[in-house]
């Protein structure tokens, strides 16, 4: 079965969650034509791209290219470029940042003209927001006990030694 992608072709895809060190898992979506139904169907393929610096994070749109030799059994592609960071939507024509359906500049101008609410809830401040990934390496509360014991059964009760009930 011949591949529909030529060797050395550039592929664009989205980075998805993975645990492979020095690599990024990239999902490339494409449409496959069915000759019998004369319809296109969505298909996707996952590739592991070599990313030693850890540039791409989950959700980023990246450009990958097949390597002449595999680095490992899984890693067959290399990361060429991070096209868009997740959450930062940029208009490709103007190069301006976009929020929902408006440019960030227009949102800031509107807030300056009309002001913000009296309680200070005047919207999100994009200029003051920390970069994505600022909480990496910080501990969360998953190491603490998440279940509080509300009832202890007396000895002799059928659920006394049941770990699910205590």
C-alpha cells in the first residue's frame, strides 16, 4: 500500500499529550476520498517528532518533516517550526492577535473609550497575563489525600475491612 504523503514533505499538525522524552506527538489531520461513496472522510495520523528543546506544548500547531533516518523506533520526524502557540490566535493576513472575533487592539480601545465596570471587572488584561506554561514544575494538590473518611464501620460489620467503603 503506497503512502499518500511523499518522503520529505512538510506536514502541519497539532501537538497532543505524550510522555516521550525529547519528542513531540503530532496529530496530522487529512481528508481521505472514498471512491465508492464519492465522499471525503476525516482521518488522522500521529507522528513523533524530534524535539530535544521541548519547544512545543500540547495544543500548539507545528510544522514537521520526515527525517532521512529514524532517531528511535518511534521518532521518525523532526520539528521544523512552531507555527502557532495554543491560545494565541493570530490573524495570518494582518499579523494581529485575535480574541473571539475581534482584534485585541480593538478590545483595548473599546475599554479605554467606555471604561471598565465599577467593581473592576473590566475584562481580561492580555498584556499583564503570564506566558503559557508558567506553572510547569510547580506541585499541585494531587499528592494530598482526596477522600475524607466520614464513617468508620464497627468490627463485625460486613464493610469493616472493605477498602472501598473506608
